C-alpha cells in the first residue's frame, strides 16, 4: 500500500507525510461537530468549488458545510487494486494521483470536476461502463455522514448495507460520502481508437449489442466503448483498446477538437490521461455555445480556460442573470427550453428512442454510452436496472425553441414519457417534471422512505423529490 505523501496532486491538508488516518479522523470529527451545530430547520448544502448539476436550486438561507478536508486521495494499493479516496475529490485529482502508480478508477466520468461523492450519489457513466458498470459498483466500502449526524461505514454486508445499496441516486439526501475505498485497474500508456461509422440507428444499436457481448473488435479487446450520433445516417462507435505503443498521439486539449476528429479520421491514438479527458476540453461539443470552437477564441483562451468547469460557470451565471435570454427576447428570438439530460434505454429500444428523439427534439449530436450492471444478484434500490439487459446512456445537452402552443417544458416531458414507455431510466442531475406519485413509483419510494427514516429522521437534508424536482 502507498500512503498519500507519495501521490502526486494538489497539496491538501490530508496529504501530510504522516498520520493520514489521524488527519482523516480529525477532519471527520470537525465536520461532525460543525454539522451537529447547525440549527435544526436550517438547510444544509456542501460548500464545493465546482458542480455539474443542471437544475435550479432554490435561494434562501442555507448552511454551507466546509468539506474541503475530503478532497484528496488518502492511499493507494496498486497490487491490491484499490484506493481510499476522499468523497469530495475530483476525478481530475484522483486520476493525477493514481496514474503515476499505473492504475486508474475502474470508471472515470468524462468531466474533470465530477467528484467521487457526486458520482456515487448521483450516478456516473463512461466508456468502461459496458464492462465495469457505474462508479458505485466499484465501491468496496464508504464512510457516510448521515442526515442524523452520525458517520457510518456502509459496505455490501452488515449493519449499513441498506445505505450501501440505497446511496446511488440519493443525491446527498441521506448523507454525504466522506471517503470510499474504490477498485482500480491497471492502465497502459496509450489508447488506440477506431471510429466506426454506421448509417442507421438500427445498425449502431445492433453493433453495440454485439460489442458488449463479444468485447472484441478486429481481433483486439474492446477496453472502451462509446458513440456519437451526428445525424440519422451518421452515427459512430469509438472503440478503444489499451496499447503499450503509439505511432503518434493526438492532442485535443487546445487547437484540435475531439468530437470533430471522430468524423475526420477512422483511427487515432491518445495518451491515457488525454483519452480520459477527451470530452472535457469542449464539454463534449457544448463549448460551441461559448464560441470556444472559434480558432481565435481557442488560442486566446488557452488550456486553462478550455475546460468543462469554466463553461459550467458561464452557464450558471446566465441561468442566474438571464442576460443572453433577455437580449434574445429583445431581438425577437423565440424563448428556449433547456434540454440537458442523460437517460438509459435498453439497447433493443435504442433505435426507437433515437428515431422519436430526432423527430421531437431537434438536438444533435447526442452521446451514446453502453452500460451493464456488474453483479446480477444485487439491486441498487433507488435506480434499479434489469441486470439481464444492456442499456445505452443517451446524453443530450442543449436548448430548443419552445413549441408554439406547448408548455415551456414540453420537450423534457416528452423525454420523461418516452423513456418510461421504453423501460428506460432518467438520471436526476438536471431538471425533472414528474408528479410525486410517478416519481416515487419510478425511484422506489417505499425503500427511500425507510432509508430516510433510518438515516435522516428529522429531515435535516432535503427530500429526494423536493431536491430533484422542486429544486429545494
Ligand atoms: C454535459 C454533461 C455531461 C455529463 N457527462 C457525464 C459523464 O460523462 N459521466 C458522468 O458520470 N456524468 C456526467 N454528467 C452528470 C454528472 O456526473 C452528475 O451531474 C454528477 O452528479 C455531478 O457530480 P459533482 O461531483 O459535480 O456533484 P455536484 O454537482 O456538486 O452535486 C451533485 C449532487 O450530488 C450530491 N453530492 C455531491 N457530493 C456528494 C457526496 N460526497 N456525498 C453525497 N452526495 C453528494 C450533491 O448534494 C448534489 O445533489 C454530465 C452532466 C452534464 C451536464
């Protein structure tokens, strides 16, 4: 096992040369004390520097919990293939700490400032999810500050196994993850990519099913798999394989743009770190809205500003002050509806979903990322998937003009109805419009109620419906 001083990454209170355990325990004590001191009835929120949420949060008095002591990697055991990580550590920090040891988390969400706790309580997905599932499926155990002010260790067995299986999709409404031991896997220096074109939704869906089953392509193992739909007849799967060598590597952190390369070249090589963050520089393709794909703007911005968290901050500012929306209204432009969602649909219904989506919601490109639940014997209670099925995450993040005569959330509601009709699931990091009955039927109200009564009986943290639909 390697204790944290040898780990690379940002200097941090927990990165002290000795007494890692003491430092962590001290930080836990301090946090527990400060949490218990918050007056009952006052709302609590994490004081974090970054977020990747896309729903409005209600204003009003909130107590911001200082969790800055939980942002680092505590230790790593490359041979045992695990790492102890602070719940507020960003994946950028985690990856930088682990790569020098030749390992990475089994699932690394695509945006640098997604945190471990955010991914565990709010779900995460990436191009290893077809073989490694979601981040919560790679947790060995975790410490959680529960709503009633205790710190408990949740693991698959034992006293708090209910919390372990109920934590994913709880969005900080049962408690906050302070530390998790996660599984890691060995890395190679490079990823060899093949971008394979398909001319229809049916063909791309069929190929996803086959690749998830065989895990081989052109005689090589498939280590990474995701896809991009540019139009009805231009869909790509990007198949990645670990490689010890590369004839040359591409750089998409500055002038060149990764998503455009998918259409331009059928083969590519990236360094391991660059592969993991290939989508971050341009927030998939969403950087276009901020003119960041203009070569001059790109040059001026430089690597420091070509990052998803920079775009998120600009967008959050606009959500708050509506400057562009007001200018558009003055220019007579139609009102727009944000449709920023990730949904999971079974692969056999993917073509049907994409067909309806491209007719009803004029957003392209969209991202495809297959996933399978790892252990068919378990149930993740607040976001249950059918373990016998391959699902495909479909991600779309843009805005569309509000339809004449339709409500301002018409397109989002269409997505909710369609996903339900196709036996899919919708993640809750963005806006949701369900009524309470439907919401609790979809997200396991009875189990949630039991967990809430056990871990947050005085409702010091918001309720899942209030938080994810009402924006409390
Ligand atoms: C354009 C776009 C692309 C995306 N792409 C991906 C992707 O490729 N892969 C992917 O996995 N996800 C993706 N997401 C979704 C993202 O993973 C989720 O929004 C995630 O929950 C954000 O985590 P965060 O760490 O930024 O948490 P925050 O935004 O800070 O918080 C999210 C929620 O989690 C709770 N929370 C945060 N930390 C903790 C903790 N330690 N313990 C308990 N609860 C906590 C908060 O209370 C809050 O309710 C994408 C989102 C967008 C908008």
